[in-house]
C-alpha cells in the first residue's frame, strides 16, 4: 500500500489551513493513544483554547508531522487498507490524549460515479468530510 500511495495525483477543491503559533521551540511529550503504545512529542509552544492545547507540529514514532501535511492513516480494524487525509489541526485534550482534525481523500471508486476511464491510475479526490482521530493512527506521509 505504501508504494501505491507515493506520487498520487490529487484533484483538490480548497484546502483549509489551521492558523496556530510558531512551531519553533522545544518538543513536549504527551500521550498519543488510549493504549499508550505510541509517544507524541509536541513541537513548539501550544496555544490553549477551550481546555485543549493546540500545536502546529508533532513527532510520532520518530516522524515529524505538521498542520497541512498529507498523511496515511491506519484503520482501527485489522486487514483494512490505509486511508489518506490532510492534517488540519492537532491538539492535546485535558486528559493528555493526542488528537488530529483531518480532511479525507477518496479513491474514484469510493465516489457516487465510481472509477471512470478518464481517471488516472493513482488519482484521488479531496472530500468535504472532516473527522477527529487519534494521532496514534498516523502511518506516514504521502507525496501528492
């Protein structure tokens, strides 16, 4: 799956960016998941809003992620493929849980029209659906 996602062409509508503090500064440790199996290191000073501390960047399992990165996300069910999304925000909640706000991308066959002859072999589409997921589910970067 990793090699299939590299170099995908993307048809984008608009991409919302999250404004936050500078990502300069020290890394801060925090919990990444309910299982505690992954460690998140926050990069830069966070800004607090509604009890959550929002950041512009983090490091998960040694890989740095920033708001605006296109990434692979692991499904919570064994055997399902990885999904592609763009990070629109990341934060630590008051309980120490690390979260991301992400906008999903879709394969042509996941749309109402399905894959058409005009679609590129590796074409994906940016959707309008946004979700909140654990940062622990990050599985790497995608080059579009």
